[in-house]
């Protein structure tokens, strides 16, 4: 049982800090420098893991918002139809319409016409989308 002299006036106990005096008395032991470092390293790892889990949760929320967008399904179906048309030969991959680069991507100006595409290299495809988002 605790000594009454360690009790404060509000009825709570005062706990002594971790010091060498307490280690000698045997009430609470003090940490060595190595133990302190190990403990700090543990908490750093745990906090890093928590922040990684928070980032993952945020990405999942963003992913859900994007994929629950009503227009997403329509765009995904159009892209799938374009890939199928390229695979079957109904649509032939052409060079970039701006610079003539051979590694062109299909750009859909209108998703209601899935096989009507503009062939643009990565650079020009990004420029088109950048202009479209700047206008809207």
C-alpha cells in the first residue's frame, strides 16, 4: 500500500519522475540511453506506419469517389471498346496527328462516338487535356 505522505490534497498520488534515485530505491527503474533510443525508434516506426495507413485510406476514398462518378462507367466502356477495336483490327493505331510520333494514344473528343478518335502522342494528349481543364 502507498504511503499517505505521497497523497496530494485532492486524493491522487504523486508519481516520482524516472531518475536514478528512484532506480536505487526500487520503486521505478530508469531507462538507459540504449533503451530510450530503442523506445524512440519503436514509436517512430509506429507513427510512420500510422501515417502510411492514413495515406492509403485517403487514396481509397479518392478512388471510390472517382469510380462512383456516373460518367466513369461510360468512359471505361468507351476505352474498352477502343481497345477491342484495335485488337480486332477495326481501328488502326496511327502516328500522332500533331508531331508524327509513332507511339500515339487514342484521344476521345466525344465519348458518344467510341471509334472516332484522335491519335496523339503522350505530350500532345496531355496538352489537350490541360487546355480542356483550363477552359472549364
